[in-house]
C-alpha cells in the first residue's frame, strides 16, 4: 500500500481530528541564497490549542513537502509553527478508536513516510523551533537537516514513554545518532519517567538537538538569515562525534536500571524504547524505522496505553474543571494571606502563596524565635530559586518583601484568607479558629490544612462556620499538584468558590471532597499501609512485603512511603481512621512501638540499599503466618476495592474518576496503570469484591 493510500485509509477513520494544516509560502532568502519553501504548521486555533498531527494533518504536510520537492527553483524547505508552538505531537484522541494492529501499524508508517522526506527528498531542510515541540513535533525537527531553536522555546521533549508509548516517528533512531545514546536515554526515558521533565530551548541546543540558539524577538528573521548562510557555505554546522563503543551499552544499561526503579518492569514502554535505542547503533534508517513501527503498533494496542491516555485525560481535562465546584463568579478577591504556624509545612505554604498570588503573606507562631525561623526558611528558599536562575534578583526582593512574620494574630485583621498549618490535634485547631474569628473580617476565609480531621467539627462552635473550608496540600507542597478542597456541612458556595479560585491561582489541581475522615488520598493510603502492616505483624518479612507490591510499579515501596510520610503522622492518621471505622482500619501495635521508640524509619540505608534497622527488629513482635507475594497483593487490592466502593457510596467524591485523579496527583499512582479504579476493573478484583466494575467497559481499557 502506498503512502497516500495509508493516509487516505487512516483519514477516513479520523472523523474528529482537529487538522493542523501545512501552509507553504515562498521566501527569498538573504545573501542571494535562493528561494525557500517555508511551511507553517497551524491548526487555526490560538496557543491554548496546540498543533497536533492526525492522519489528515500528516496528509497536509505531505502535500506541502511534495510540492516543494517538485519545484526546481526551491533550494530548501523550512518548517515552523504558529506563534509559541511548533507542534505538540500526534493527535492521540483517535487512538482508542483503533481496533486492530494493522491500523496502529499504519499510523507509524505514515509518520515515518511523511517526515523522512525532509531528509531523503534531495533538498536541504530546516526546522525553526519557535516554541513547544513535543513528541512528534520534536521528531519533525529531528528529520530536518538543520535546526534553529528560540531562546524562549519551552516544553521540548519526547513524553511518549510517560503515557505508555514510544517516540514512534523516528525519535529512538534519530536522537541517539544525533546526540549520543547517553543523552538520548536521558531525553526519551529518564526525563519522561521523571514527572515528564521538559527541556528549554537553551537546554536542547546544549544537548545538540538544535544547531543554533536565537533570540525570540526576531526568531524567524534570524533563522532565515542563518539558513541562508548555511546554504551559501558561510556557516558550517559541526556536530559532536558520537561514541559508538561501550558508552552506548552503558547508557542503555543505565536506562534499564532507571526504568526498573520507576516502573519495576510493570510497564513495557520504557523497555521497548531502550531496545530501539540499543539497536540504533547498528541499524540503518529503514531498519530503525521499521522496528519503531512494530513497537508502536504493539504499544498502541496495549492496556498500558489505554490506561495512560485515561490518566492523561483526567489530569489535563477533568482536573481543570473540578466536579461540583461552585460558579467561579462567586469567588471573592484575596489580597492578603495569613498562615498560622511557622514550621516546615507553614513555610512551604507561605512561599507558594507569595509566588503564585503575589500578595502579602504573614506567618504567626507562639514566639519570635519560631516566627524568625519560619520567615528565614521562606527567604532562604527564595535565595535558592535565585541561585538556580529560576527567578531574577528583582523578583526575589519582591517575594521576600511580601513574606513577613508576627507573634500577634492581629496581623490577620485585614487578611482575606487565613490557613492554619499546626499539629493535627482537633481541639488545638478549634481554639485557633475561635481566636481568629475575633480578629478577621466576617467574610474572610478560614482554611485548614488538616490531613484527616473533621472540618465540620472544627467549625462547629464558630459564629460564622460557613466560611471554613478544608485546604489539604500534599508534601512536598511545591512538587505535588493535588489540592483536596473539603466542603464542611455548613460551608457556603462563596467561600468554596473562593477556595477553588485560590487553588487554581496556586496552579494546583483541585478536587472537591466531602468532609469524611482522611478525605481521599490519606484514607486509601492508610487502608493500603494498614493491610501491609498487618501482614508484617502476622509474620511477613518487611523487605518481602515491600517487594510484593513492586509488581504494581508504584512510586515507592510501602515502608519507604511510611518513612516519607513520617511514622508519627502515619500512626496518627491510622488512629483517626480506627476511631471512625474500627472494622476496617486497625492500628499496628508494631508501628506504635517504633514511633514510641523515636525511630523515623523501619530501615537503615547502608550503601544506599534498605536494610531493616536491627533496633526496629528488636522492638517488633511478629506472628508465624507470613503471606506470599501474591496473597499480599490480592489482600491489599481487595481492601482498596472495598474502600473505594464505600467512599463512592458515601459521596466522598463525585465519581470514580476523582479518586483516580487524587491518587495520580497526590500519591504518585503510576500513569501506566491509569488510576486505581481501571486497574481494579482490569484485574477482575472490582467485580469479585463489589459485584461490578467502577468504570464502563472501554474506558481506560480494551476490555
């Protein structure tokens, strides 16, 4: 089947594609270099809807390239994008509609067939990377003979592995042969699995992806001048020699070790990408591209990709339109923020509010020493941002001026939003809110960062309980994007709308949660950790219990997670849940012993590997009924399926998708699993435990 036949056949299936057209115009280059056919990619929308490639868009680009190659007077082809965006890769909205492997195989062949004309067509080609270039967008540039990159370009990456795919239009072959296997492994695998890290324009050029870095103000003009100099021989592009010896094998081995840590073999995409990079050393272009086609087809038809796309859709769509949030027009402005407490969490919150809201933030605590320490922490973090080049000196000075401290809560008198971040003790928080109510205006929001306590009870004795909301962040605050916003029994719409507006300005993904013990993430993590702890108490070795869950590809083993959460915090939440639901949430006596002994972890870490602390081993008492790995996994997943069904029946969140979103963004649940509920559906555990699936068939699954 010819390339055009493949395009026509795939286009017939692509009924919902937002088509990115390839507009071509002749440009007379300076320095008498001749006429370039300059192709501009544009889907007709502004920068909020990036260019993407479906079959029809690739067909348009194919026609533009063919037309340029057919004209003798055209000396070169240039490709650029609409303002701020080259292209954001393949249009994945149609992928779930692909029903057989041949359709998936055709998608890879079309991309390769069209883009390789930029290098095989017989005319020099230039990619002018003016902005976002993700996945297939970056691969367009990689196929060009030469590349210019704007200083202002951001979001350059190959994120496919993050979703359960591979760079399918040449990236696994072209990148290692352009920038070396070591850098290619970093871009394709490590960055993708490291929270989908992006490259800036300068970083891309430093790696060798771009040939020259140009200022953004007149980027296209300077790119055309540079291209003319290349064509006339005034500029010679030199690229680093690629090490094709042992360093290539070492890079691939490092990538596999990294993937093992991140996904524990539970997701195929990073390993398929690494196999392709390994083969790229000896493959020619035809073999390399054919291997990509086969890998892409396999992955497109996999459960992991469906799961990844479901998770991606939740994070990029549902998170931006929180279910149940009041009309945003009800939100009140926030021009000053108060933070009660000056400890580590309070300091993180103060920094976030100052950076995102750019309003005065004042911290209070019991004495001046604590206040000074808290403000000093925030100022120190600002200095770190300055030192890393993340902010300019004038911005650093501005932020420092915004964050102040006081031992007098009277400093909150004119605040619009006050959040407490003190120890998890209900009576303490009630007392703080009672004191604050005498100081702040009647319409000022009183927010609590509680991780498990009742917001309704916190507000019960107040004159204005309607302005109290739960505002639960996850640690570290600057990294984890989830914000659970809790509506207490008497919280009014205006206060809730203000909370959502603030959360959005903080660049957090907000989920509305009913006021129920431990809300969503901590409730499920506590049930999860409780089942694992119970198995250890019964005789399962700690290290074996941790290994048993590795098959899920979770971000960290349970007892490492306990250390991160903090053993006293985990114990406190377990006790809270035990009081609320004693039949399902037990308190591990061994955990209580370890906390009482002042230990911060069950492990010590000689040579970077976990070993059970001998002092902990001496403290704990275990039974003689160890669980196998399969038994423990089944026990944990069964408990989660039960708890999620109860939470949905209680109305803790609107739908199962909100639970998935919370775990993806607040607990690092792997994208390749798609969320906890699709995983429980696919594994059959949901139906076994509850008699039904959480999601309809076809959602996040082939089944």
